[in-house]
């Protein structure tokens, strides 16, 4: 009888009901929308972008054209919403005119892609660029489309596909490139912005 009792106690001790229950963490208790809105490891890829920058901007009017260079441009990038997004503010003189661009960059943990939205004084509308899930910590491209206004007195109205590339070389240097493709044409470098940290680290 004592052996049977000992066996019952041993089995009871090893049963799942007898094991201590692990309480879910605070983040696991959140609804999926709030949990996936929290910063993840991909957000750490953007840490080298944070800070104050001088910017050299090169604008290529067309394929093979010589660039128009602007060096009177600066930028600041800061985390916003507790590390969920990077806000970029770019200010300076381009084509002899005061120019500005504000952008918000982040990683969508649900769709598993980078997303970049900008509003500026160069284009009539906002720009929305979406990644395709193949981003890396050093370089990633995001894709969008727009209608060209052009440099003449009347808008051209041409549709164009755009590819926005982030090239994070190190903590003190990164490059943004915008590539454009018109229907029936080949992709060409449209804008290149070279960021240099004001105080190297």
C-alpha cells in the first residue's frame, strides 16, 4: 500500500497541474495591435540615423545629366513615440530657394517592412514609400509612385515609379538616394543626399 501511495504522489508531482504556472509578461497581455506597435529589433537598425547632420544634396534633372549640388542643407533626426518612429526634419536652400522636408520612418512589425512618409516643399503631394520585406540593417529600399510636376511652367503629369534607398555606412555617415523610372524607361538616380554627422562619435 505504501508503494502505491508513493507512486501516486510521484505521478501527481509530475503532472502539468502540479507544475508552477508561468504568468504572461506585461507585453504578452497586450492586444496584438498594441504589442506589435512596440519597438522591435529592427528599430535598432535606425539608431545610427539619430542626431544632427550636414547634408550635401545632388539633384539629377534626367538620366546622365550633371547634378545640381546644394550644400546649404542640414537635418535633425529624433526618436518619437517612445522609440517607435524616427522623425527627420531637413532644412536648407535648394535651387536658390528655401526648402524643407519632414519625414517619419519606422518598421511595421505586422507587415514586416520599413515605411517612410514625407512631406516637402519640392512636390505637390505627400510621398509614401513601403519596403518589401528584404531590408537589412545597412541598406534598404522602399518603393512608391508619384505624378511629376516638372520644372516648366505647366505640369508634365507623367507617372513615375520611385525607389528610396537608405545606405547606412556607419554611425557618422549615411546616404539617401531616390531613383526614378518613367513608363518605358530605365531607372536612373534622381536625388542623392549625403549626410555627415555634425559631431562625429
